[in-house]
C-alpha cells in the first residue's frame, strides 16, 4: 500500500469532514490537496485545479502569496501566541488601526475573535448588552433575513435562514423576526424580475414591507437587524438590489435599532470595492469581518463598532459593564501579521484598481452561459457569479433533489480542473482577486464544458 493509500485509509477511519455526507466517500476519494499556488490547487497526483471558490471564500490574493508568507514567518520567529486579555502586541494594534482607517466614522473600535461566526456573535452580544446598559433593557429582539447565513454557532443559527443548516438544532435556538429574502429570481412577493442596477426598482422593494410593519409595532423591543450586504452567500449566492440595503439602513436609523452588517464573505474587494456597504453609502453600527481578513492564510475574526457603543461599556469595574467574551486565539499575532500583509498587498499590487476589467470579463463571460436551457438565472456582484440550475427554464422548476445535479456537476468539474462546489443546484464562482482575464475565460470555458456534460439540455 502506497503512502497516499495509507493516508486515505486513515482519513476514512479518523476524519469527519464538514458539510459532507461521509458515505459519499465510502468508495470515492476526497480531493487530496498537496499544495497551492496562485489561483490553483494541486493534488497529490500532480493534477491542477482552479480554486474557483477561493477555498470557501477566504483566499484573496491567491494561495501562498509570497509577501503574506514572509510576514507570517517573520512574526513566528518573534511571537506565535499570547492571550489578549490585558495583553497586547504590535501586529494586533497596527491591524486594528488599519481597519479603523479603512472604515468610515464613527467605526473605530475593533474587537478580535476567531472566525466569521464569532465575529457576528460578538456583534449580537454587544448590541444586546449595550441596550441593557443604556436604559433600554426591553430591546432584546433581533431581525434577520430568510436565506441569510451568519455562521454555525447557536446564536448565529438562530439568526440564519438556511433550513438545512439548522435542522435538528432548532430546539437550541432563539426566535427572531424573519424577513422574506430579496430573492429577485424567485420573488417572495410573486413579482416580476427587474434590472438589478435600477436605482428605483419597479417592485418598489415590496419584500421590505414586512420590515416596516415589524418596526411600526416592535421597534421599541428590537435591538438590531443583521444582514449580509448585497449578497446572501450560503443561501444561494443571491445578489439583491442596492436600494434594498439603503432602505434597511434608513429604517434602522429611523426606528433606533442597530444595523449589523456581516461582511465575512463580501469584505475586502469581493464586490469590487473594499466593503460591500460602500456601494450604497451606508455605515453600520457593527461591521463583522473574517475570511479575507488575513488573505485566507490564518483564522481570524473582527467586529468593528463605534465609540458610542464602546463608551457604554467603559466604566468602573464595580458597575459590571465589562464585556465578558473572548477566545483563546483572539488577536493572534500570526493572524494579525497576515492581516497586515494582506492590506499591504492591496496597496502594492493596486488590487482594487485592477478589478474593474476582471469583473467586466467575468460578467460578460458568465452572461454568455445564460442561453443554456438549464441555466435559469445568472447573478452576482464583483468577482462573484452564480448559475441557478433548473429543469425547466420557463417555469423555473428545479430538478428533483434525488438527481443531485449540483453534486454531479462538482464531480465532473474536478475532471475538467475546476472546483465547482455547489449550494444545492446553484453553481458559483467566487474567484480570488488575483484571477487574470485569461484565467477567467479559461474557468468559464471549463465550467460550460462541465454543464454541457452533465445537464440534459
């Protein structure tokens, strides 16, 4: 038995992979990755694959970027880990300062954590405690969006709207007010599709009417609304109109509740700007970051909030206003060094300046696939494009789940050198920002070949 065979046998014996039905791999081998370089992953057999999903939306500047690798190695020679309660170090300080400078006033205070789920959990807990310490203890409720996703902690499952991710855990979660998803292709209000870039959508954003009704009745009991700006990621890569975010922000301000923006997936250039909220000129009360925060090199989360919220916790110890929350690897020096290096790459390589041409290539190339009889919708923003696969284009009828269309596309894509991990029957591209126009054309060509091989149309 070869070393590779031994390791695969051990994988089956000891490893439980996330979001994976392990029985699928009873005979099938998982993709056994050996190394990464740029937009590519290489398996142990020497095969090359485009990492079209940025390794779960985290890799920004490509795998193994030399500058980030150098900065992390240098930091490892000095300090690898230290608790962050009453302790500090230079990389965490400088990263917090850089993040505060990237975001608009009044965002200025950075609370570190370990990942996207905890970054959002921190925002929810801070909002709740803020109101209790500001004379409004009755403000305990939260509003979230169907098909929204904010992580897999108990709190974030409570505010998530992807049913299959909650399932047996409903008994552990708390109730929240849930808004219909701004899912224009399958409008929850039964209205026709419209131009996503229309500043005044013909539908008048009817899917937000429930929010106005909720706030008119219960704003005085509501602490915050949490949402992913401009793109519902795990809920199906659902891009929605910019005026939707603007209107939510306006209503939150009007009715006096916090706006929590989960930019774990959309932050750091994914949408063409550093942060998605910049497209709409809104400013949240809490900004939640992770994934691309370190360029995808290291695990890290950050919650950025305002001086006003910080001041509600700033008092004598005896008042009991301390925020009792923390993680072992909060503000980890290696992660902080990676985050600083990633921001340095943005400057040195003029990443945002180079994105428009690449986005244009992705948008036009993806649009060419819309004629396929089994592609019901092509959508996205920035360096993200999604294809919703349907059995019947006219009726938008989905394939029976037993056919596992998305899974079969994934398996066929591997044969063609592209990683097309599906969200049900939604196939998406979440490309590293360094992907060139030539690579984009190649990725789209391989994706289309995969569709042609699998789909009946």
